[in-house]
C-alpha cells in the first residue's frame, strides 16, 4: 500500500506529466567518499592528481564553487542528500552509523528516489549505503530491537545473512540496491542485493575493523564491482529510457575512503602516494559511467552530478601530498570531520546537455540537501509540506534563469555536532575550535583562551584565519537567533512549522581537554 506522501506525489506528477514530458532526464548522482575540494583538478589549478573525467563533466557543464554538505562526515550527509531534510533533525546528533545500525530514514520519509519513482523513473542505488538496515537475527527479531540507534550492536555473528533485511534502500524509493551496508572499514563485509547478502558471512576479515565477511569478499574489488554494476544498469535500462522510462542512479562510492586500496593497475600511477592513486581510480570509474552514457547514446538526455560526501581525510597522508605540492582542501581550512570549509565545502559539478551551458561556473550558495527539490521541479512533482523541509531547488540556476542563489543561508555540522551557519558571505561557527580532527581539536587542545564562537567574512577570508566575532557582536547575535529559529521551526523553507524528531541542542558542551600521562 502506498503511503499518503507517495500518493500525493503521484497525483501531482500525473497532472503535470504532459507539461514536463521533455524535461525528464535520466539522473545520475555520483557521490565520492572522503575526496576533498582540491582533489579535482578542474577546481584546483595546482592539483597534482589528474582527474580528466571529472574535469570533462566540468568542461561540459556547470561548476558550483560554493556547494556544501550538511555535515563533515558520511552518514549525515547521505541522509540530507536523499531526504532534503537536515540530518540533525533526527536522532543522529553527532558521528556516523555503524554497519549494523538501525535505519536512519523512516518509512514515511520521502526521498529523491521516492519522488522519481512516483514520477515513473526506474531507481537504483549502487554502492555504499551507510544509512542503516534492520538486520535479522538467527534466533528471531532484529539487531537493535532494543533501540540502540548509535550502532552499538556489534555481534555480527548473531545476524541471519540468509533472511531478508528490512528498511533499507528498497523500502525508501529505490527499485533495486546493490552494495555494502556502510563504510568499507566497517563490518559486515558482504555485498547486498536488494534485501539479501549475495553470500553468507562465514569468515572473519578486517579492513581495519574485524568482523563477519563473505569468503569471496575483498575490499580491493568493491570499487570496480560497483562501477561495473552501474555501467551494466545503464546498459540494461537504455532501451527503456529511450522509450520514455528514465532512470535515476544514485552511485555512492566507497572511495577514496579507507581502506585505501587501489586496484593493482592503479598502484603507483600518481607518483605521489596510494591515496592519490585511489583518487585517480575514482576518476577512472567516473569515466566508465560517462563512456556507458556515450555508448548507449544517452548523454544528451542525462543529468549527471558529481559531488563528494565531505572533505579529504587525514588518512590520505597530508604530509606526502603537500610534499608533492598538492593541497586536498585547496585554499580552505580544515578537512573531513571539521566545521571549517575544508570539512563541508565540496565539489559539485552538473552536466545536462542542452539545458546547462557548458564550461560555466556559479558562485551561488547551494547544498546537497537541495537535490530533492530540484528533482521535484524537474519532474513537476509537488513536495508535500511536511517533506523535504530544508530543500530549495537550484533548477533556475542550471537553466541560466537566475544568477543568485534562492538561498542566502545554509547550515552544516562537524563530527561532534558543532553547528555553523552562513548568511551571505558571513559564516558563524558556534564553537571555539575545529569541532573535528584538525587543530584546535576538541578534547585535545586547550581552547579555554579562545573566543567561544567564530565569525568569518569568507569574501575576504576564505581560509578562515581572522575571527571577527568580538568585533561584530550584533551580527553574531543575529545569526545565532536565525539558526535557533531554523531549528525551532523544524524547517528552513516556507510552510507550516514542523517537529524535529528530538530536541536539538544548538550549542554543544565543550569537550574537556584530555590530560597527557606523565
């Protein structure tokens, strides 16, 4: 039985299908994992890592220079991208889920896939999910039945890998799913096809964290395997797409996140280090997708987005990259996990031949959270008032009908849940430190002498070096009130007030400094 939300979307699409018949492109969203803004050579003229295929998307489409994730880490970003709702309105107030965590997306929540499915699209998720499943247990019931939302369930040997998983991608709008449950350094190490692992986890393996694994599962094969599956899906759906049934493929990569495991043919290709090799392989996989679209003559009818889930991780070995003259965060401060720009300002490149002018750049403020509203406007779907509550369409920018962003503010969080908010070029950070892993690092650096909040003018200080909070107390107060209002209203778009799933704490309790042992 369809939910009220899906029926609402279906009816809206029915009444506008004729009007938008020629505006229903195939849509592919490629989400790289832990790849920094400066790791795309089209965005960083000084990059030492060649990315010719991602650069091709930029050359044939539009680069957004001021695009953001809702978080500087994996899971929350994915929730916001798919639902058009900030992740911090859920139980997930900091950190990420584990491989056995319960689902973060509720069955009633409308997703990008749900909108497009109701609009007549074939929808596929291929790659890293990392938004939780209900895993069945051998003795009945499900992991986390007792409400352990944080992913505290650890004994993967109690899981029944032969019984269908519940509340995964195929329950929130996707027709099919092939991929892994979470990051590739989190068990279980098995592929999942729709609801069931392709093989039972019978052995223990460790791609950093030890846990149950399939005998044939190897981390080095995951990126090639999910790429091959994506390419095959494009081929399988080509005839239907040309016949009026477009497809949506959400392609969340496992790379270049840890474990950093480039295939043998890519080892040493960069001449820098293994992370650079893996990033080059990511670009190659993007090229495989572009080649499949060309082969099946679908490029002209496909909107493709390349973006990443957060900034580059320190596991990339910044010292080696910088010795080669490469800055993974480009000119921005910080990296993965941080509240600084390097944590959540990401590549966001869109190609849509005939609609998006080639070789263009937009400095409009956009977020991945805006993909839902954009997809809805493209298909003519009307989003219910209680769904997609933080999503704003950037379709007018793509079409060249608007220069300025429809939004003037956007919100992001660090790994420990510290907030920042934009107001035009002003950025307010509601903590004294990085909120993440760079210096000053919460719990490790003594931030008692630092001003409790940070205010930066990104138009003059994109590297966030000069904290202006003390000089502009009125602006700090105004932006703080604005953020509190956005939290309290349960939405940031026009419409009736909504409820967050939990009480949201705007200013987090500072972490205590860890004392070093004598």
